[in-house]
């Protein structure tokens, strides 16, 4: 096995986690190779910037961040009542705005991100997590079954079908036996924007909960909840949280109850999500 991969034994020593592949990569060259189009690099790939990560600003941004962090925190509280979370990660961690929530519940947290400038920013903003640049979300530098918790937050919806298949296999590979996967993605199949047939370009592809359940068919889909964003958003729906678990095969191992997250007015709740605490 390569020495520069995430191993569960790394948890005993921070210095070993610092040795994982890419950790020491120089970041001061981030952005080198941009062409005269600021959203493309020299390979003509779409480059993600902060304005693309969240599509609203100011009060709407503040409210959305509050509500999203609160809901992810509720899921993590629910899971961590059930399982000790030694190592957690976010795949496609952007500049770390959601990764920060994981640090409260997981003993060690890694954010994997392709954009090096985001890695640079998130290392400064969220010093309690480790952030690693990766070339492809389908090749995470980790040994198998390393992570007790994996988050993707509005990332899979930006992948074309081919890449999504590979990334889902990779997530299944790195997720620990009895580990949890939380994804929050656009689930309205009518939503298709950008250039879904061009792997170098930006796209958003809505896929139904059923599609995600089939994609992660080796995992158990435990529950779904609507994604809540700012109350003054014109959008009718903004996607769905889907919580999966890599089963141990024993029925008694399944967590019961639901995370206490607030319902969205007018949005049909999943049967598993009816016991909400209204805040
Ligand atoms: C909408 S942002 C979400 C970032 C973070 N999860 C959050 O919620 O703040 C989408 C993220 O996915 C990454 N991403 C999108 N398409 C990608 C691709 N084809 N390969 C690798 N990363 C990709 C972007 O770099 C960006 O960090």
C-alpha cells in the first residue's frame, strides 16, 4: 500500500496525517495557467470560484448558510449518538463552509477539493480540518473503508453521468463498514443547466432520490429530508438530504428516530422525517 494515503491508523498521530498525499503541496501557484477567460484554465476546464459555490449574496447567503449548517449539524448529532465518528470527510469541500460543521462531531476531518485556491482558503478559515487538493473526485487518496462519515453537499449534481458513476464507487470504497454517507443534492430531474454533455464545462443535473438510491445501491438509504434554504428564495424546492449507511447486515444495528430538523412549509416530508422540532 502507498505510504501517502489516508489510513485509519493515521488517527493516532497528526504528523502522519500531515504526510498523506498532497498535504504539503505548494499552493502559492494557485491560479497559474488561467487564460484570459477567468472561469477557464489553460486546459479549458471550468474553474470554480466563490461566487459559484452559493448563488445568493448578503442576507440571503447569511440565512442559507445558517440553515444549511444547522441541518447538517442535526444529522451529525443524530449519527454521532449512534456511532463514534473518528474520521470524517467532505468530498468537494469548496472553501470549507460546510466542512467546519464536521469538526464538532468527527475526531478528525479532511476536505477533498479539486480547486487549489479553495484548498488554500479553507486551510486558513478552518484550521481544525485538513484540506487536500485532489485531481479527480473519483480518486480519493485514501485506503478503503477509512471514513466513518462522508459528506457531499451540492457536488454530485454538478457531475456528468459517467463521472458520477465513478465517484459513487469511490465513495462506497472509502466509507467504513457501518459508516454514514450524507448527500445533499438537487433532486428535481427537470433541473438541467449548463452543459451536461461537456465534461470540462459547468452543469447542474437534477436526479431523483430513486436515482441516488440506485447509484448507492450497496448502501442503505435511511432517510431523506428537504434541503432548507433562505425563506425568501423564489425556488420551490432546493434539493434533498439523503442519509445512507453501509450496512453491517444486522437489523438491530439500524439507527432509529429522526434528526430534529425543521420542516419546510408546504413541502411534502419523507415519512421518516415527520418528527421535527420546529425552531
Ligand atoms: C456548489 S460547490 C459546493 C462546495 C461545498 N460542498 C459547499 O457546500 O460549500 C461544488 C464543489 O464541487 C466541486 N466540483 C464541481 N465539479 C467538479 C468536478 N467535475 N470535479 C471535481 N470537483 C468538482 C467544485 O470545485 C466545488 O468545490
